[in-house]
C-alpha cells in the first residue's frame, strides 16, 4: 500500500551518498517557490523509520529552501527490502 503525505526532512534517513547537480537543485528551488513541489519523493518505511534512496535533488532543494517537510510517496517494506537497497 502506498500513501502520499508530508514528512519532516529530519525524519528521512538517506543512507547512500548521492552527487547532485547544483543547477538542477537551483532550478527545482525556483519551481518549488513558484508552484510548490509537484512530484513526491519515494520513501521506504521500514519498522517506523523513513528511508530515501531517490529524489535527492528535490530533497536538497526543499532543504535549501528551509522547508520543514517534503512531499513523499511512502511504501511500507520489510527489513529485507531495505537490505536489498543497501547492497
């Protein structure tokens, strides 16, 4: 089951380091300021904790804008799925 909701940025763990394109982040910041976040980032919820593996540009743009929350598409998953993402 998937749900969409705002999640505090501080509650999202990002276990994999990703390189972001500063120009893309800047463009997303402008877009989010003008029209809001249009596309949620994908989040795994494992044992009540949130993990983000994609949407790094949107996450960083919201963070740099000083947003407290980010729109997320949340999918509950067992720990075995999390392990596959970390492998």
